[in-house]
């Protein structure tokens, strides 16, 4: 491992390792996400989808719950944005790379089937 040395050492130094370039960080995280996908980690359902599955179209006597399509679409979009923002907030150092954000990649792998 290369060292960033302010005191002249070349083999070992307390200054610590050189930072990993953004492109290498992004590549490593993308590889981890791909490995997780192969392991089935991304076979998930969002909370909004779960709720819709349980509630939308539910009947009880003459009472029936039908959520308008516009409300469903808005709820799904809000949840999508929250998930992407949460993931991206943990990977801020990559966001200026010019690529889709990791949060967007994560969401698409995890929930878009």
C-alpha cells in the first residue's frame, strides 16, 4: 500500500494510506451491489407496495378501499426519492462523478422488477 508521508518515510508511516480515487470507490461499491444482487439481497418490496397489497381493493361488507392511481403514484415516487436520498447521503463523496447516483442504482436494483 502506498503511503502519504510528510516525514520522508517510504515503507511505513503514521501519516496513513493514500485516499482511494472516487472512480475506484464507485467501482468497488458497484461491485459490492452486484454481488449482493446475485445473493438475492435485492428481492425486496417497498413499504408502499406492501401496504397497497394489503389494503387496496380490500372489502369489508359494503365498504371497499380503492386508492386512486394518482395517490399511489405519488406515494411510490415519494418513497423512491426518500430511499435514494438516504443511500446517497452515505456516499456523498461520489455524487459529482457524472454517473447516476448510487442511491438511484440501489433503488433500481432493489425495487424495480
